[in-house]
């Protein structure tokens, strides 16, 4: 089965992922620019597009798995506590020691340059890259700047947080924050704090990946007028099961420049949150009433209360258009529709960069695909641009 770049673009468009353009990058393959609607958070990343393509062409999508070097023993697990189990359903943490912070290189630097993504450092770029590749936001803390363990709680009266843009923000008691034993260190699901950010002198890192309640993230994002790639995904519903996978990939990328893992992954999971998300049964809830069937085409239906005796007719037909400003807003007060620029969809169309930290090879699961060599290398980030959002430190 031979599938050209243009054919792939057409097939994705027919299935609701609008491809606006296919651009030839020469030796780098092709770049597909897409409009992803707000209800398709699953497609706001490379792996999501790979999943869609695999479904279209009847290929088996292999699960993500990233091997890490053996961890060195720790005296005790890193302490993590969730004080708001209804708002944070899962929190993973991994300690990396002896890391080297330097500019990104190799495939990540190359792809960031192609997409005008500003590189910061290998650790911060790893978190941004994984958000774009897998669709699950993560965060990296300077471990030595944390005082005690990590807890997820509501902000307390008087709590303040300096975000990476240098603004000191007064937190609301309805905000959900990540904190250490003395202070808030991040606005959960939105952005981390400047005080615990990665710097050139960082030697020890705490990699975090979590699942936060979408409505809580949305309210905090609006309250503080901060919209990031992280909040854009969390407020639409992140994958509950993706947190440990995303944590592993961030850790693997950071360790490429040195360092080691201390202790096992800390994975605090709330069973009730897992039941209503990852283990939610398909179909209607038990005992739910089936939808009422209405005979006849829409333009023939008559609203209740209409008739020949002069009773006021209720409005039928499509709903009125919502005014601009409803829903998720950007800085210019217009609804955001993310535009994704995907270098060869990360389904490397005729381009195999041999990524240094491994990848997923589809050559053996669907036969030779000819023009479309379906190799998901997890080496190309997806950029949500227009309008530009804060991306420093993931959230």
C-alpha cells in the first residue's frame, strides 16, 4: 500500500483533521499544517495523529514504552501527598541526580528550529517536546530548590507565585497548586513557578507528570489570564494513563547528557478518579433513559406549544450563534483554534532521523508502505501556534 503525503493529508481531512497545507522540506521530508478543533484533544500531538493514521489504514498502533537505565537505591521514596483527591487524580514523580543542563542538540534542536520553537535548555525542552509529541504536559523542578516533599493542595490565603514571565501573582483559594512544605511552586495544570525553575546550575531534577481536573485548570487559567500549551490540553481532558509514560520519556531525554535515576517512580493514584476516567465504561450509564426518538426531518418538526390556536411557538432549528468571547479565550478575546505544524506528522514520510533515544518502528506491522514509510520516531514536536502562548517550563 503506497500512500503519498498528499493522500495522507486528504484522508486525514476527510476524517475531521483538516490539513491546510503540505510543505516540502527537502531532505527533512514533509510538513503538514493542520487545524485541530477543540474537541479533538487526542489529536493535538504526534502520537494522536499516528493513532488516527493507523486507524485509517488498518495498522496496529504499538503501545509506547521507554526503557530507562537502572535506578540507584534511595534511602526513602520522594514524598508526594495529594490533599485534593477530587481535583488531582494522579501524580507521578521521578528523581534524577547528577544531570547536566545545556542547550538541546540533535533531533530536538533540529525540529524546534524547523518550527520556530524557542529552545531553552535540554531539561525544559524535554518537557515541552513531550507535551507536543504525546499530548501530556509535564514539568521539571530544580530538586534542590524544593523544601521538603511535594503536595497538591488548594492555594492558601496570601499565597503568591512568581511565574516564568516575571509576574508575581496572588493566588485564589480556589486555585489548585503544586507546593512544597512551605510555598506554592506551580499553578497546577497551567504553569510552574520561577523560584523552582531549571537553571544552568541545576544538578538534581524532579520530573513530574500528573492528571488534573479539567474544570479546575480552566478556571485557574481564566482567573489569572494565563493560557499555555499545558492548560490548553488539561482543561480539555488529558489521558489519565499517560502520566507515567510521559514522565519516562522526559527522564530519558534529560539523562542523555548524563546523570542517574534515584529510587523508583513515585506514582500516587486516586482509584475514584481512575474509575471515572480511564476505567469509565463505554455507552450510557446504567439506568440512563434512552434519548427520545423524533420522527420526521428537522424542518417538519413542530415545537411543543405550537399549533393552530395561537399559542406561542418555541424556537426550533439550529441554535443561535454564540457571541465572540464565549468559551476558551486568547489574549485578543477570540476563541482559540490551534494550528498544528507537524514535520512529516512525526510519521516520518520518507525520513528516518535515527533518533538517539529510540522510537517506534511500524515497518514490520503493516508491510512495506512504499511512499509512506510509517515510522513514528517521537522526534518531532507538534507546535500549537496562532495565537502564541507561554510555553516556558511546560505549565
